[in-house]
C-alpha cells in the first residue's frame, strides 16, 4: 500500500488486485479507499461499491487492511453476481438498526436541490461527506456519537497537516474539519425533521469543539495595487488577465466571474445578471457595470474566437472567460490564475486569490464613501439579517451605477495615481474653460 503512487495531474488513481478480480484501491491525494467492482446479474452493468478507507476502523472496530478488505470484497462480488445492487448492499447492514448516515445525506441533498441552492454548495456536500466519512455512510446514524465525530474532526486536521508539511501553519485542515462536522449536523437535522424528531433532541455534531478560525482580512494595499496590476499584465493568457482585472472592478466571487456569460450582459443598460450566485437562484441579482468592466466584456466578445486554445475547442460557448476542461470541452475557465511549477513545488501566479481582490474592492468602496447597504447589494452579501431596515430599502440601478463609478475611480487612482491626477486636472481645465466662455 505504501508503494502506491499518488495521482499526478488527476484527482485519483485506481489500482486493481492481482489476486482477486474486481477488488481494488482508489488512491486520492489524502486517502486510499478499498472498492469492489463487479457485474450485477440481470442488469448487464458493472457497479462499484466502496468498502472502507485504508487504516480507518471498520464496522467491527478493526482497521481496514488489504487482507480484511479483500475478504469483504469477495462477499460483495458474490452478492452482486447473485443480482444484489450496490445500493442494496450498502443498506443491508443499516436498515435493521434504523436509518443510516447515507439516508440523512441523501435527504439533505434532496432538500438543497428543492431549495434551489447553488451547485457549488451541493457539490461541496457530495465531495465532502462520502470522502471523510466513507466508513460511516452505511452505518446507523444513531451510532454516530459526538465522540466519534470529534475523532473524525481531529483526523481530518492531522491529514491536512501531513499533506501541507511545507507550511505547518496552514489552517485549511481546521476549516475543512469544521465544514464536514457542519455537514453532518445539517444532514442529521434534515433527516430528524423528516422523521418527526425520531432521532432525538440532541444533534451529536454539537458535541464537537470546532476550531476557532479567524476570517481572512488580507487585501491589496494602496501601495501594492500598482505592482499587482503590472504583474497581471505580464500573464500569458489574456483571458486570465482580463478575468482578474474584471474581478477587482466588480468585487464578484471567483465562481461568478468564471461563469459569466454574454447572454447575461445587457450592453445597452450596462448591467450584468447573476442568475445563480452563492445561495442559489433565490439570491439572483443584477449589478451595473463600470466602464472598465464593460470594456473587458466587449474585448472578450471580440477576441475570444482569436485565442488558439479556445478556437480549437470550437468557440467560447457563450462564456466571457472560457477554458478547456480535461475532456477538451469548452466551459468556464477553471482557474483565473496561472499554474506555476518549480520542481516539486506548485504555486499560482499572481499569489493573490480572487477573494483578496473582492476584499480589496470592498475596502476601497468603503474608503470612497459607498454606504454599507449599497456595498452589500453590489457584492450580494446578506444584509437583512443584520439590519431590519434593509428589508424596506430598494436601491435603483442608476444609484448603484454611480456607486460603481466612484469605486472604479478610486481603484484607478490607486493603480495609476499620476495618470489619474493628470486626467482630473485636464477635466478641471475644461470645466474652467467652459465657465470662462460662458461669462459675457
């Protein structure tokens, strides 16, 4: 097991056993999961079922090893050859003792979809819970105690620490561990509601002492903005280059920038519609575009087809910032920053992520005199929960456009202070000239 290589350039790799056909191990960046893959009699299809995570405790408390997992795989493969589907196998141990964690997981996924939550929220749950609690998915949720969840929380942090040995201060493990426990809590609550409180009144996830994580406050300082802008202009890919500047001048989240489509832009009204932002379709909103942001969209509309990378993929498919996925299909660009490989070290250029640009936009807006309420609307933050008066106020797009113009001017005055000062002086001279000509 220790000799199995980590995947390079792909999320995971699968290694099959030479002794038992259909038994293998899926190697990811953080875990190794034993699987059984076989034909289900009567269906004409092959199905795969996860057995357990290497080194983690199984249903009887024993740690999953190759020998133990191989034995379990043979049982599953025999049952599949007799016509039992993987879903039936997963539920066979849990149903006798009540609903499983998978029942809660599927109930919560169903709730998120009915509530039209953002796809990113759904994907985070789909990728998180089965990954970190693979051995518990088909066990009774009643057995998932606070003590067990506390162990899971610590294990996730330990895995992250081992993975990020070059940076021991990396807080990512704590954030991921907190999120997984929050997902368990949400799934438990959803299922308990459907069962009319049959699981009890105490949610076991509440027993876990989560890490206290300070939210990031980093932003580009006024002094750093000119250097950041100059570095961005050296990027080879003009789509990434434009995408980062667009992010700074709109304050949008990375997902919203990457998935911006031409069909959502009203060029005459100078607005952009965000139909499925964070929070789902119910939080859809429209923002006015400043001159800089609109010019970027117009440039991408003209030039996307000229980019060799995109032309080979057959156009931009309506995306303002397109890219090619692993299958060669055109979709939203995967990353607005360049991947930089220096030996075994992988970094991104520029170092500042899109959320740093979002915080910079918000900080500059505040310094430019934009009100907190206007800024919450422009950035799609939830405001009403903090201020009841906000529920009675509806800002007109013309007013928000003036706010955007003020933010744009403030950003350029920091990026190119000398040029901005000269431009303002020329405007003042013109105004003075018009005044003098008007005097009789």
